[in-house]
């Protein structure tokens, strides 16, 4: 069905000017929102093919429809499969497959009228250019976009070779009018046609890096104000031939800069590519990355596949099932690539322990961001500071680089982030053009900050909040909260961090509204049962003012988040707290350790403390937890367990311990395997006792087997073994959020 015959039927739907190229596919029903100022609907239209611009051009359309079919078979999307089989999906032209450039004019009724009015006030030379521009638009093949816009097609293969990236809003007012001419223009036109000197008209130049929606596409969306469905049609407006583009005219009029060199614009994408290359170079399993499981040779099978039992079983099943490519087969292929990715990551992170800690830290907070952003009416939780975002933005080159980078490193060190972990975050997330990307400069900056008292510039509008945040790490929480000091401190610091991220200069940034117990627990890495109790303790000691928000409406789209109570919280920054000269709080550097029985929060903190490369004796470790009674029974078993699984190293001469960062990934897997086996033993023991205590012996009188074997049979029948926890265990819904995100990205 999805073959060349399908492509021929697809071409029959198209105008003659747009036949014979490569195409993208889009959904029929989309979300739309009317913009009064622009007099058009803003419709959210995205291709159904993920990563569409990085796929090979050869047989692009055919591969796209097969990819859509496979994905929707797996997820059982019957409506989309029906539209695909009946050739009813909306279409977009992949511009790089054609010799065309497109001039896209949005809000045409306003922008074309502005161009005509500008001619009356501009210089003769500009007036002549605009006149020729309007004539060129009227002569060529044109499509109406259905939202008061036009797409004008031009034949320009030579220009595309020099300008292959699209330019948005490229007709600038200051290229057409002087300030005096603009002033005269604004004094004589209606309000909706007025312009500012630095404004750009809504005219886009589309080249190879884009796609353009084409007839006979139509989008159906619901108008919330009119309470009715609206159909948005793309139709041929002028059925002329595609005219040659006057390159001199376009270059003079529009702000088009020729491509000098291929620049790495997206630093995050570059960083991810670097990471992938590092992963591939450090693992033997990277040899399978570009190979289909059915095409694995016998040599690779023996050399690579046979080294992992699970991967071997998947490959054997796929080869046995091939060529019967049903939905079960496709799921196994997906499992093959997931397992391969897991093995490559394992080998890489086993060689780079600090990189794994940095990866887990970023991944955890990304999961929280994803979770919070899905809940409408609530602020999304952003871990990294605004300084961090600036380091990744296009405005970075225009800023004072030293100040931004100094502030970023300073804030992270103030939060007790280990310098080695911070270095890995910089290598993973930031652009190579930042100064701190250089290892020598970074170490010099670390040394400078550690030897200087950290103070925030008082001229900054939120300086009080930032300084309070730094001081909050030095509060003696044990003086106020004793045994619950850690959980109370983590929650208090998370609330201040939250206030920094959502605070506005023109508002009371000490007040945080609409916070749920679940969201606070995610931010602070504290169990949900502990959050409310800790909040009440913080309120009783005067750290915060806590008000339950009883009038908050439980909307359907917020139902999951509103399972817990909602609070408005005010941070009490006027109270004088008891401080110490050093940081009293060390955040968990390896969060997953909290969830392993035998390690828990205390063991996780022990590991985090000993990451500072200062070996400590057992007695010195005890002193880190002054409120824990009987440390021999409560702390020593955790130290022993950490040592047994290899997370701590022991030096016999000094009798000291230090945290190990080698093979962290494999050690975590090993720790979870031990936990799972121990849990099975505990559950079976408890269940066996319950059967005896509940008088189940009476039900075994008629059974002729021995009492011991009968009880064991009854236990195995009545109780099931627990399911193993996944490797990426996270707090509550953050784990589900990560799974949703990963399944979407992998699809």
C-alpha cells in the first residue's frame, strides 16, 4: 500500500507547480488561537515525522509515510492511520527538494497596505524597489494560507546555494524610511498601520531549512470564543507559473545575509552530538549503532552481541521472526535499540563517574521541569539560573562574558555543587565559545571564588533574595529542628530557589503562590509524607508564613497535581537566624542512592560528603551526623554496605574512607539487584509469618503434605514476588514524566 503507487495518488492531489518533489505530512485537526492584533489565527502545525530536517533526501516522502505508519500502529492511532491510508493527511513541501524560494507574508491585509503607504513617504529609490517588489509578488504562483496570508513562490536555485537558511521578518522599517520620514508617515496613517523605527514587517524568506504547507491542505480547529469548529484552507490564489526571482531586488530590499561558514548555532545540540560521539568511542557496543539487527554478521554477533545476554536474546528473537514484520516484531526492534543505547551509556559512564553524576542531576531536574510544565496554572520549576540560560542564548556575545560566567559558577558552588560535577555540566550543556569551557580558566575561576568571600552586588534589584539564599546554606538547622534538620533545610532552600526562578522585579518575590505538596517534594527531593510536617515545623519556627489556598478550583487538567493541598508561602527574610561560618547543608550528589534499602538518605549524604576528596575515618563520619543516636548501629552498616558495593574506598594504613566515582553506573545496577533479592527474602519471610498468624493452618488440615511444605505452597500461591524497581527510580511523578518524555523522544 505505502509504495510508489501511493506517491502517484498523492501527486494527483497537488497543483501542477508543486508536483514531483518531497513532502512532509501534518495532522488534520490542530489547535488554533485568534490574534486580534495580527488579524489571523495562530495555528500550531507540526510535522508528524520527528527530526524531519535531518533525514536523508532520497525517497524522503516514502520513508516519511512508512515511519508515520509504524509509529501509529504501535500506539494504535486508528484515526491517523485511516487518514494516511485514504491519502487525506495534510501536506507540506520540503523546500530543499525543490528549486523554489518562498516569500511568506502573514497578515497580508495589514502588511501589503503598509508597503503601499510607505511608498508615499520613502525616497524615490526605495519607492521604485517597493513597486517592483509588489509587481513580482502579483505575477508569480501564489497560495493563500487561509489565515489572511500569502505564499509567493519563486524559482531561485542560485540564490538558495548562497542563502540556504530561512529568514524571518526580514523587511526592516529602518531600511525603508529615515526617522523623519517615519515620523511623517505615522502622523498621517491609521493607528493599526503605524510603525516603529526598529520594527520589521511580518514578511519571511523561506529557503532550504524550512517547509511550507501546500494545497489542498486544510486544518480544523476549535474557536473557543465562538464555540464552533473552523476550517482553515490552503488554496491556489494565483495559478500562474513560478517566476524567476530578481536576486538584486530581493538582496537590496530584504535583510538577507549570505552564509559565510556553517556556524554551530545551537550549542545544546552541538553538546549533545559531542556527548554521543564520546559515548560511541568508549563502548564496544557502538559498533552496532548504525546496523539493523537483521544485518548483524556472525563476527559482530560473537564479538559484541554475545557479551550481553539480554541483547543476545532480543537479536535471536528478531532473526527468528524476520521477515514477518508485525507489531510485536517492531516492538522488539525498539527494545533492541533501547538496550543498545543502555549498554553504550553504561560503558561510557563507567569510565566517567562525575559525568554520570552530572547527567543524573540534569536528568532529574529536566523530569521535574517536564512534570511542572504539563500542569496548567502553575509555574514550571527551572533548576538552572537565568545566568545559565544567558550563557546559551544568542545574546551571550553582546554581554559581559566574565560577569555572567563568574555569577553562574559562584551560585553553583554556593549551593555546594562539587567542582568536578559542575565541570561536567559545563561540558555537556554550554557552548565551546564560553570562557569557562576552557579547563585552565575554569580552575582559575574556582580558586578565585573559593578564596574570596561571596557577596551579591547590592545594586541588583533582587540582591536581597540572592544574598539570603547564600546565607540560608549557613543557617544552623539542627539548632531549630534537631533530627528533622535535613528535610526542613532542603525544603526551605528549595522554596528560596523557587522564589528566585519565578520572581519578578516589580512584584513581591518573597511570596510563592499555588504550591502543592507534591511539587515541593519534587523540588526538595523529600518524601511527600514528610513535606507537610516539615512545612508546619518551618512555619512554627518562623521561617515561613504558611496559608492553605482553599479557594483554588480543581480543574480537570490539574487533577493529578491537586491530589495534594495547595499553599501560598511567604519566606520570612526579616528574622535573624543562627548562622555558622561554613555551609551546614550538603545536597545529595547521587539522588538514586536514597531509594536503595541499606543506604537511604543518610548513606546518600555520606557518599556526598566524601566526594570532597578528603579521606575521613569512621569517627569523623559519625561526627557529620551529631543528632543520630547510636551511630555504630545506624551509620556503620550504611558505610559497610557502601563499601561492599564499591561506592566507598577504604585505606587500611590510615583507616579512612573516600567516595569512589569509578563504574558508578554498574555499581548502581548491582546495588539495585541486591536490594531486589533482599526484598524478595523479606516479603517471603513476612508473608510466611502472616499465614501462620492468621490461622491459615486450619485450611491445610485436609492436605496430606507435611505442614512445612504445605505452608510454603500456600505462601507461594497467596503472595507474589515484588516487581523490580527500574534503574531510573525518581521521586513520585517525576519518574512517570521522564518515561513520557523519553518515549516521545525515542519515537
